[in-house]
C-alpha cells in the first residue's frame, strides 16, 4: 500500500500559537486524527489525537493554552 492510499487529503495545518482546544475542534470538524503545525510555510511539528488525550487531558493542560510539544 502506498502512503497516498492511506492518507487524508488535503492535510490540515494550524499555526504554532493555536490552542489545544482549537486544534481538537479542527480535528473533529475535519474528521481527522492529526494536524500539522506550520509556520512560514515550514513544518514545525504535528499534533495527534493521542497527544491531546495523553499530554493535554492526562496532563491537566489548560485547553486554551497554546500547544507546546
């Protein structure tokens, strides 16, 4: 199987200062499990649904706080 057959298109990107809550809402709205973090057209990271569950909710992170990998 090729990656292109398994991926969702198009990729969804958010800026680095996006809050955890907004990243989660974007994932829910798009029906996806991750968003790319992009700044000045450069990939800075990725936030996954697992990050939200384990690091944000499990770590008692403020949902309005910007994501910090």
